[in-house]
C-alpha cells in the first residue's frame, strides 16, 4: 500500500486544467471540530432514515475553525486495497475547460479499464450527450466534482488562484447542489466527492461526510492538471505504486493525457496490474 506522503507531483499544476497558482501554507492552529458519524466500510455514510437537514448541518459546524488545509488530510482517500490502481479523471467545466477527451475514454473502453469520473456541474450542462453515454457505461463510476469547482473551505481559503467556499453554508452548497443534479440524472446519489483543486480543510471534509459522500484524494498526479506531455503522463502513470489513487483530467482533448494513457495502459496490463473504481 502506498503511503499518503508519496503523493507525486502534487504541486506541479494539479489544477492547471482549471487555473494556475501556488498552494498556500497550512492554516493556523484552532480548536478541533467534533466529528460527524464516520463513513461505513462500504464507502457510504451510515444508513439513517433521512440525511441531516441543511439547517442541522450548518448548526453543527457554525463557528468551527479548521486547523489544516491541503490535499492530504484525514478522511481524504488516496489509497485502495489489495494493490490495485484506481484511475480517476476530473472534468472541471466552465472557463477551466468544457472539452471532452473522447479518445481517452475510448482507450479505457478498448482495454476494459474501469475508472471513476468526477464531473463538475458546468461540465455536465455543457456536455449532455457525452454525459449520457458515460452514465450508461458500467465501466465508469460518476462522482461529484462540485457545483462551481471551488476548493472546499469554511474560511475562503484558495488554491491555484481559485478562491474556496466562504463558509460552512457555501461548502455545503458546493457539494449538495451538484449531488442533487447527479442524483436527478442518474437516479441515485453520487458516492464520492472531489473538490475543485482537490484542496480541503478538515471541517469541510466532515461536511462532505454529513452529505453521505466520501472525499477522493490522490497518491499519484498523473497529468499535472493536463499540462504533462504524453511521455510524462505515460512514465508517471506506469510508475504508479500499487494501491494508488491516480488523478488526471478528461476535459482537455488537446492535452497529453489521452496519448499518455494509451502508452501506459498496455504496459500496466501486461505487468498484471489490476484496476478498480473507487466504490469497488
């Protein structure tokens, strides 16, 4: 199993497919928030008669101040069991890119490699045809990539030049609004969430859990925000340690991501590597 601190190239333009800037330092120390109910081993929050209301969630977290900020926090999943690889691909939407890398998706299909795809609300609105095709394909699991593609914060922390959600209410809406969109289109709620830029504070991570989703991190940055060349992508993905969650993008068809995966996947499959979706 890969350690969480083996994150590769995390600072090399993770969100460049959406914006470019440098990560910020950790937040100052403050009181530790009380945790919500823990997710179950199956990857979903404990079953209840109904999810907590917006008002109940906001009351629980009113005034709580985070102590941590970044991509590697407790509750952020960066590893999968049994030495598998979990390929995850983001579609950021809006000015960060409403494109669709059909060639990359075709490569995954041709090799029968499953993946978890994180979709931003704006990308869904701009791509109804591709969305429908992806939703109908059991090879892929569709996850929540937020409503406005913001870092998930309760204090407006920013990452890569993108201002995070301003408070607990804004963090709740960033998750909940796109979750409702996906649930309406898919007939079931998403099980996984990744914020814009994959940055969080620990209070925001707990809010995601209140909404019944788990937070997806990464151990390997496969395409550095769709800025890597095809050869860089191929080398990075082919070298992913067993157990890694790999992050890349599928909203930039002109990037090196698609050609890089076309090189890397045959090597990995020939080596006997196994691939899973996050919920597998």
